[in-house]
């Protein structure tokens, strides 16, 4: 099992008229939506999504990792995209009910996770450019395992993109809006044809500083210092990124959130990417201006390994959850 879609029995649904209250339909059978051809999401891309994971522990409990962080980011994204925010308690309840209803799809411990996809979209019809008159909030899910080919912790090979940019200052790069993702496909598909796993983007102003990889945040390691691009509005404020910064600092690393130049990356001891989908992905090599640098002989570096072990250990309930990141999923009856 990789990161393909395996549909499950149920999803969660709520709707809202612009200026009104959210109306909860609750857990409903997973299925297609009926949309007006002139819905705002189809015409103007008015929508944000989240990515989250639920895990099964060896005691058979189900845990969701940091759902309130996603609720907060979704709320901020709604503001950026002029959509009514999903109240944080509704967001959390929706996620927990979706996992509970689809409990049988959560893979056994160590075999993967249930990936959750909260989606807030402008579904109402509109022709002129403006906010949709109505909105739908959904949470659907799919059991998943490794995002990249080769399995978790298989080092990935990245190429640095110099022509296309993912985001620019003042744009929507820090919002998980649906329109941020398709523009990377052209570059990503080209890179994959050349044998790379993914693409690293540079800043749009100077073409010098790392932004992020198509689907994840980026870290580099030099000695006992771990550096990652700071949040200046053009990169996604990743929840795995934030968690890794905390875990690394607690392990005695100096964690620096700042501009990270591509030259610095080419001289790093080790690099890795983080994200809900990719977890912690060690970087085997980076290609830039025709030059390729290999890290750790193309093997998993010690810091990537340690960060992966600690993060997944907490998520799967194998290590103590000292920061209270996991939320236990109650057993809900299947109804709104
Ligand atoms: C995630 O990591 O959850 C994401 O949303 C990235 C996506 C491109 C799979």
C-alpha cells in the first residue's frame, strides 16, 4: 500500500450559507457530490484542504495527531480565501467521528495510517468573481502507507527548480488552498521523467533560498544545527515541521528558522523533508545547476532516522506523548 486512494464507507459533511450557521449532516456514506457547474470551487478554486493522520496503537486504540493544529490552520485558510471558518470544535468532532465510523480501515500498527482529508469548498453557484453563497465542509479518508516510492525512509532524490516558483510574497503560499498544488505538477512530472522523486522550489525574489518541496517542508542539518526555511508567508506552516522543530530542540539540536540558501544545502551534512503525507523523508541527493550532491552516501542519515523514529513512535503510541499531541478517538454511533 502506498499513497493511493482507497475509498472508505463514510465521510463527514456540514454545510453553511454565507453569513449563516454551519448545519451538520454528520457522518454520511462516502460518495460523489452534486455541484453546480458554476460553483465557486470549480470556477475560481475557492477551497482549502488539510491533511491529517489517525493511527492504531498496539493496544487497539485509535489516535489522531494534533487535530487542533489543523483546525487552526483551516480557520486561517478560510480567512485568506474569504470563506466562513469551520468552528474549531466542529472541525475536531468531524475528524474524530470520521475516524470512528471508518475504524476498520485504520491499518494495523506499523502498517500505515488512516489519512484524513478535511476539505472546505465554496459550493454555491456564482458567475462574477466573489465569495460563494454557500459552502461545504467534508472530511473523507483513505488508508495509506509510504508517500514516496520505495517505502518510508527510502532516501529521495530532489532537483532544484529555477524557472518556476511555487509562491511569491503577498500570495497564497502559506495557505493550504487547493490552487497551490496543481501548478507544481508540470515541473514535478518533468522531474519524475528525469528520475527524480520531487522538486525543490526557491524563493521568487532572489531565486536563492529554499521554500519547500512540492508536497512537504524542508530541513538541512550541519553538525548539531538543524535549519528550516522560516514562515514568511510563502511556505506552508507544516504541523509535522512544527513538531520536528520541537522534538529536535528537545534532543539538544540548535533549531534555526531562517532563510536557508541553496548553497548551504549543497554543503549540508544531511537533509530531510517533513509533512503529514511524507512523514520524515530523508534526502539522498540534490541536483542544482547540473551538480549533484549526495548526502550520507545516499543512505538514511542519523538525524532523519532519529526524527522519524521519535515522531512515528509518538504517533503510534509506542513512545510517551509528553506534549499531549495525540487525541484518542471515542467510539461514536454512526449518525450526525
Ligand atoms: C499532506 O502532507 O497532508 C498534504 O496535504 C500534501 C499533499 C500534496 C499530499
